[in-house]
C-alpha cells in the first residue's frame, strides 16, 4: 500500500501514543495529512503513570478539536504476559516482545475502526533499540501490509532539536529533557514510565546485553506467526470473519492494491 492509496480511504489514521515528544509529534504530523487521528495508549500492566498519556492527549484534543482527535486506552495485559512468558529466555529483547504485542493489537484496532494508516514514534536517534532499528521497522511494515494497513514512522529522521522546534510552532512545550545513557533524553512526568524499558536503556550499550539487528529479526521470525494467530483468535472470539474483513478492505483499495495476503 502507498500513502496515496490510504489517504483516499476514510481520512483517518492512528498512532501508538505514549504522550511523549515522539508520539505527540507523530500525531501532529498525521493531522497535517488526515482529517482525524486516533491516539492509542496501551495498558500492559508494567507501565506507571498512564494518566500522563491522558494529559498529553487532552492537550492535542484542545488544540485540534475532539472531532479530529480521539484517545483510547487499550488493555493488552493478557497478551503482554503471554509474550513475556514465551520469550522469557530473551530478556534482552523484552522491549521488542512488548512492542510486537502493541503492533499486533494496533492491527486489530485498525481493522475494527476502518483505519488504513498507522504510525509509531520510532526515531533514528534511538535506532540502537531493537524496536526502532531500520530492519525491524521494515519487517513491521510488511506485517501491517498483510492486513492492508500502511505503517510508517513519520518522525524517524527528526533530530531532537527538530522535534522540539516543530512542536514549539504549535505552542507545545515539554520542557527540558533529562539526559540518560543510551537515550536521547526524556521528560519527567510527561508520559508513562516503564520499568522494563528503564533497564533496556541502561544496558543497551552493554556488550553483555546484546541485541544485534540479526538477533531481532530472528526474534520476529519466531514470534510473528504466533502474533498472527492472536489476531485470528481475537476476531474469532468476537464472532467476526477476518477473511471477509480483509476482502472488504481489498475491495475498498481497488485494483491498485498490491497486497497478496
């Protein structure tokens, strides 16, 4: 799928939304192209201060209007726990396991809400983290494409300064960043805080805590079939025919749709 194909289908998009700088910027970038944007905040049970995401979402709702911005909390605790148990021997990829569950549930959300464009807040400056590596994002793009969803990371090439500058143009100021090893900097009390991600940041450059791109791709190759089964089961449990949903999306896209799923 291409963005041009997507933009003609409903005028809405979605973003994985923590409420931090990256996902807030992505939401704003999507609102430049789409009529409405859905902000999806995931509750997996290990994230503290989820209320911070609500505050950031409210700021966007106040800025762009409730008719253009919708914020949803989505519970993924059961899937998240199953994923962590399944990959318990790969603690160095705990964030990748978590993020794959978020992407998998995002696909379900998009299918339920007739959304054809979905984004995350990955950026190159944090490309040392498994879930933000270029090869990882390419695999995820293909994963979404199997369900006729165009997945992008619109802020990927933004520098820290460029992010802050673009948001400042909209009157959004997150304040000073707190610098931490292995990360570009964070804002205290502006987004949920994950204990697992904290350890991932601390040890991301440790030679005894490796996660090469090939390690990550192998992890995804092992887990993607399982994740797709979660999607199948999700719609089966709701009494919905996933094949009919995908067929309908293919018809909406028209003859230019190049997905072969």
